[in-house]
C-alpha cells in the first residue's frame, strides 16, 4: 500500500534522490550508505584554539555533500531523518557511555537570521531534533537545548578563509537569558550539519563556556557534526 502511494505521489510531485538525483526516491540505498562510513574524530587544519573535541559521521563529499545541500538550501526536509541518524552516531561516538552522568543536551549552532528566513527553516536545529529522537529510541536520554542566539549580524561565510571566518563570528553568539539553567545537569554536545574551519563551533563553545566559568555545563564540552571536510576527516590524530 505504501509503495503504491509513493508511486502516485511520484507522478504528481516528482521526487529525486537527494544524493544522486535518481528519480522516484527521496534517498537511494547507495547514497544512504555514504553516511555509514563510521563516525570519527575530526580536526580542521589549522585547528583553531578553543575548538572542542569534534566527531563527524562522514566526509563532506559526493552524495553526502549533495544531501546536506538539498536539505539546507532546497527544502528537502524529508532528509532530516537520515541526516539526524548520522548526527546521532557522531554524538554517541563523542559522548561515550557515561552511565548516570545526565542526559545529552544537543545545542545546535544557529544559522544567521537572514539565512533562516530565506530558507524557511533552521537546518541544524531540524537535524538536531531528529538526532535527539534517534538517541532516545536507542535508550539514551537526549533532548535539544536551542539556547544559542545571534546577538549581531554576521557576513556570509562563503568564500571566507579560516581567519576571516573566525573574525566574522567572534562574539556573535550568546546564550539566551535563562539558557544556562537549561544546560545544568546534562552533558552538552554542540551540533551542526558541517565542519569546515571550525569557526562556528569555536564561537558556540565560547558562548557556552561563558555561562559557566567554573565548569558546570561546559565541563567536558563536546561537538558533533554530520560531515566534515575530507581533509579534516582524514587527519585523525587520536
């Protein structure tokens, strides 16, 4: 019945794979397999000061790159589930098994307000929600704590080098009033769809650490992303 309905929908509203463009499927098996490379620690080069330990699910190339762009820029919101599953795997790899150390608190790095308005959604927050749901299905206590806000406008990061990206984002994020209390008692994991230079995660980490200078939620801060640049994914100096 479901397969028949998909065929009818495909005729009325044509669907193509978010990774390779194959018709009549939102995501083919071959492209989905690209997200199953196995999460690993990643580090950009150069590695910016203040970057927490980051794990990624897959290299940002080929079908994975196409899927993230389709979800972010072309409104392929149905891909959030599989992207969230990949993010959940990266979160597990970085957070480990801490027993009763508290729930995992996934803190998405917010998109610029103009970008969110133009896209009609916040990609990182949507994927984070799917990841938290996947973690809960696996028996891990997890929830999204979207406490970060932009307190000033930033330029488009496209085309900027590592230093310019850091300068562009420095001081741009803040934890919303009362947000620090929402992070108490849990293991904070900063989450985003992509790691390139690490500037966004460095700024997010600075903001979270700023609400708990004595430790608290920032102690043992970790980060996880769906994908990282191939060079960052290959340089695994554990």
